[in-house]
C-alpha cells in the first residue's frame, strides 16, 4: 500500500488506537440479576433498543480508534511511488540539495561577473522555482575545503542566506567532503527505503583538478566513494557549468617565494626567488614582478617572460637589516583571478647564536686548547672573508671556567648553547641548573677529554630511565697508536642538519677521512639517536643526540684536541661541522610561520604577556586567550584555530612585545583553471551528468529514483474529519438517549 515512511519508528503510535477499545472494555458494567415485579416491562423495552445502542457505540468506538491511528500514520509520513493506486492522493514536492562551489578559483572574472557571482545568481533562480506552500525544501551547501550547510528548510530561508554570499573563499574545493554531506542528507530522506527523492545540483566552474585523479594524495578515491553512495540511493548529481567559456582560461599566479640559500643572519646578503606560473595557453612576456620587504621596503620591479603552461623565476637580492621575522610580499599585474596575484612569505632571520664555552682544561697555547679551537671558529678575526660585506657574526661565544656555572650572576636564559669541553666533577647544583635550563629549550654539548672520568660521568649525568642529561652511558677509553693507523667515521645521518654540508658527496670525504686516534666507548640510551658511528669493530657512536624535554643534549665521544683527533688541524672539516652543528643546536623548534589557508597559527610567548590578540589581514582583532597551551615553565603557546580563512599576512600581538607575522598562503593549484569537458565528466562516475540552466536532468537512467509523494496531508485531513464526526456522533447519541 505504501512504499515507505519518512519516520518509520513512529508507526508504533498506531498501537495507541487500541486505547479507546481498552477503555471501553474496562468500563463495561457488570449487572447482577435482581428480579422484581416491573422487570418484564424494562426487559421488553431493552430488547427493542439493544441492537441500536450497540451499533451506535460501535460506530463511536471505531471513529475514536480511527482518529488515533490516522494521527500516528500522518506523523510517520508515508509515501508512495508514481505507480501506486494512491499516487493521485500523494503530495508532490521537491527536495533540493544545492552545492555551491565557493573555492578560490570561482573568483575568476571572465566578464562583468565572476564565476562565483553567476553561481549565486543561478542558485537564487533555482530556489525561486520552489513553492513553500507545497512544502518544497532546499538544502544549501557552501562547498570549499570544508562543506557548510547554511540553509536546510524553507526556500525563503535559503534566499536570505544566498543574499549574504558576496565573495568566494580562498580555500580549495573538497568535492568529496561536500558530496559526503549530500550523502548524509540522502540517507535521511531515504529512511525506511532504498531510494531518495533528493534532487542534487552542483553549481561549479568545472575546475578539472576537482574531478580528476591526479595522484595518491588527491581526493579522487573519496569522490568516487561518495558518488557510489549517492548512486545506491538512486540520486544523480546534475552539474551546472557556470565558469568561463574557455577550456583553458588565461591566468598568471605567484606560486612561491623562496630564499635560494639559508639566511645566515642580519646584514647577510640573500637571493630570493619569486616563481610565477602561466596557467594559460599563450606565453606572456614582460610580466612585472615586484617584491616588498615588511610593507615599506619595495624593490624595483623585474620583468619576466613566462611560457605557456610553464613557469618563470625572477631573483631579487635581499639584505635583512635586523634579526627576527620579516614579511616578503610578491605581486604581479592584476588579472582576471586576483586571488593568486599576491603571495606573502615570512622569513625568519636568526640572531647570533649565544654560545657559552666551559673550558675544563685551559691551556696557554691555542693549538693545545680544545676551547681555543672552538673559539677561533666561532669568533674569527676581524676582517675575515666570512664576514665580508658587513654581515653580522653568526655566533657570540663566551668562555668561562666550569665552576662559574654555579655563579648566580650567570644568566643562562641569555645563552642558547652550553659546551662542556673536557669538563669533569660538576657540582650537583650546577647539574640541576643545567637540567632546568635544557628542559626550557637550551642545548647542551658535551665533548670528552683526558679529565673526564667515565664512572663519575655516569654517576652524575646518566640515568637508566633517561632522566639524566647524558644521552649515553660511557664505557672505557679506546686508543690506537698513530703508527698503527686510526679510526674514521663509518656512517652518519645524511638527513641531519648538523651534517648538511657533508651530505653532499663532494664534501663527504672531509668528514669520513678525518683520523680519530682516541675516543670513549658509549652505550646510547634507547631514547637517543646515534648521528655518527666509527669504523671500529663495535661500530662505536661518535655523536649522539637526545631530546630532553624542550631542549636537546649532544655527546661527542671524542675530543676536539689534536692528541685525540686530527679534526682541529682540518679547518675545512672543523669549520662547517661546528657551524652547522651549533647553529642547529642553538635554534629551538618554532611553529611554522607559513601555513595554508585554514592552517593553525601558533606562537610561544612569555607567560606574563597579557592581551594576546590575532590581527587579521583586514585589520580586525580576535583575542587568543582560549587557545593557550603549555610551552614551558616561563612560556606558553597561543594558538589560533579556524581564523585563517583568507590568504594574507596575520599578526599575533601581545602587550609589551613586538607583533609576530604569519603568512597564510593560497593553494597554488587554485590558479589552474583548466576545465573538464562534459564527456570527461560523465567518465568520472555515472552519477555525474552535465545539466544546463533550467533543466532538472539531461537524462533519465533506469537506476534513477522513481518520484514519490507523501500522503500525510490527506491522512491528517482524514484524522480531523474522524475527530469531528466522533464529536458530532457522541453529541447526537447523548441527546437521543436523554429524550423520553
């Protein structure tokens, strides 16, 4: 009789129709026969009216039961198909799901209107075709990186929401996620049956990459999965093309800003490459590219020729005046898609690494002093070619004696790296002080030597549970006479920043061929990482790194002493090793400053800083109190989530501190406006079909859901009629029985 119910669980309410019957049976009067003289006259009158009274009561009971049953049936909302004998009584209404493509690519303006403006205009036309009096419903889904269901009931509500959509987002389109929301709606609509009458319309610019499989990381498998789920419910997706007419629209976009080499520090020259991609079919020449440093340092523009479907790079020489975060903004001439004509990048210019050298065995001759070699590398003589051009020095070394670590006037908070060179017998309070400092983010480097006693070292610095500073337990000293040969580096971590220079095959022998005559055996803790090993039979560790809370500890199992190794006598090895190693050690990990649209912004600030706010590109401010998380005893981490909806430069500001910039960047692929053809669209999945404006569908497949209509209005009217009839019938019976 019925094809299904929208709310099948509410069918249980029809059982309430038995309540009037139960009340009738419970209220039946039980008579006890008592003969008396006039009984024969009463019985005679009762026999005349009994059948009539029973019929009247039965009709009244049936009307009451019918009213209850019809009410429950109306709430369950039955529906029938077009082949049902009740189809003529069914209410035919439309249930539409509108998926609006609001990705950045829809900002393309081929003429007066952008693709997004045409999409919203077409959505308004579809909604105006619906009739609220017929109980038509519309669900509006704004699709971008995350789908948002902005309207889900009446057409007038959808029109109000559409009036607020003024511009597309800066997000890419996740079509699979948007259709996943449609699948959820289809499941609700098809509850109690295998088909849904949901009419799905996708209004988009047909950007090819949203439909095609381009690799393992794309959303194509998920897209096919959602389309298959819609197909099981008998739903088609009518795709309306509201993009530009060209199959390959012309467009230029800035896709990256990248320093060509590591920025060593302030006043150091650096080349910055700006990449511009031509997504269109025609080569472009003389494209003006400009680069601005921190909003006011605009460099002269440079012309660039960009081939069709290719990219070009222009290099700007840049010198950052100060350490800290600097914003680079690249621009090209505005074209029809403005979103990718500007791109920002935050570059962190490191300050000088502050190194504290604790010399365990000072010697008057620098050639015999381990710290002397380190000091000469970190603080070369003035006029050295490394510092040519007025560049700031990358290190600020300071030498002390080990006992000075106990001095309260020594502020370790002003130190990035502490080097314990051949230091033994540290006092317990010095060790505890170093533990607190490293836990806060400092870096400790331990090198060995003649004065280091393995037993005492293990007792004071090593703990089996990893709570000690030392990343390894020392064993005995291993020495080899120079006349008998030497040990060398057998292998090292090519991917580690400390060995970045030697990862190049041209310079690798500078590290692997340095003679090492003496070292200490060591057993690395399971939580530590061995970065380099020697070529002895035991493959002994040479350099070990261990994370210690927010800081790190390194153990160099030999010495920088000419008696232990030839490393000090090989400046081509010592200088890059010390520079890369201590530069890495002295720079704590910081949250990224360049994130994609919708990425999270995070910053570690001093705990006493108040009034932390996020400044958006347009100047609006948002407090960041709620996103705090621990980042150490003296610092806390503030995080901005869900606020980076637009590409541009954001800033986190706190009272009494300089603002910290972040660059939120558009996905470069949004500039690729190549469009998918109708033939290719159908080939993606059978549930997709290209529809023209004003059409409901371009084809009817056998698996399409048959139209279905609901009967609840008719059933509700029948329920009302039953209640009225019951009231009138009960009143007539009461009046007739009171009449003598």
